[in-house]
């Protein structure tokens, strides 16, 4: 953008002399007036140039900042296509309903109910570290050390490594006072061969006991049903005795 050139002082002086001759007055005052006019115009020109320079400087600074930001800005990450979800044990366990219900019962100190839910949760997702940890704590609180050691060992096998928590967690206090705990700790918080056998045997016996209890409950229910049918007259006394002997022979 070209700057406008100012009118030179000589022009004003010449015009002042011409005006003095035309109006027949002394040219000295006219020259003074012309000088003042020239100074005023020069001052305005100087201010105009300063404003123009400031605007130009501001524009240049803004352009420089823009270029700097473009240069130093981190590159944009390219969006990756959505990859299919990995079906890991931990991801699947998030949708495990027994895990949530077991924790709720655990907090309410319904330990038997919590253990039952945790067992069902492990039947769905055996590789869930948190489930093994939680059920180990529940078994410790119910003083079933073999089962507690078994599930704590399984949690460590699956990657649990907060050994400080094993040493300090209140719910594992019962385990820590057991004579087997020192060997368990020395073995990297894992069961030795003997302890592993004992834990497996304990779980097998418990499962067998649960099966027997379930069988007894079913038998009792069937006997009660026979008695109810006899009471209603739907079975004769002889039929009742015959059916009862059949059930007891199973």
C-alpha cells in the first residue's frame, strides 16, 4: 500500500508570497501562517504514519503467531477403525450378575449368600481375579481356611500381585494366623503340593456334602408329597407304602 506524499514547506511559502502580493499585505505574517499550516499537516502525517505502522506491526505479529501455532501443534491422531472387542475373562466378568450381587451380600455381611453368588460367578467366569479374591476373603471370615487358601492361590496364579494387601487386609486376618501361611508366603503366596491337595480334597468333600444335602431335600420333598396325596385320598394306604419303599430304596 503506497503512502501519500506530504505537501512540501516551500509550496506553502510560495503561496503565502503570492497571497501577500494579491492582497497587498506584508508577506512576513503570511509566511508565518504558512509555516504553522505546514507544521500542522506534518504532525497529522506523522500520527497517521504511526497508526499505520502499529496496524502493520500487529498484523505481522498475528501472522507470525499463526504460523508458529501451525508449526508446533501436535499432529492430529487419525481415528482408528473400531476393533472387535476382545472376549477376555475380565471383560466378560463385567456383565457377570453374580459378581455384583455377591459383593452386595458381602457388604451386608451375608457371607453364605455372598459365597454362593461368587461360586456361581466363577462357574461363568473362572478366570476372574476379583471373584477369587472376594471369595477367598469370604471363606477366611467364615474360617474355612482350605477354601480360602485355594482361591487366594488361584487369584495369584491369574495375576494378582498386591502382596501387601494380602499381608494387611483385615478380612484375611484368620488366614495369616494359620500355621500354613508362612509356607504359603514363602512360596510366593501360592500353595505347595501338599496344601494344594488338601484344598482340592476339601472342595471335593464340600461338593459331595452339598450333593447329599440336595438329595436329602429332594427325597424329603417327595415323601411329603406322597403324604399329602394320601391325606387327600388320591393314594390308598397300600399305594402310599409301596411308593414310599420305592423312594427309600433309591
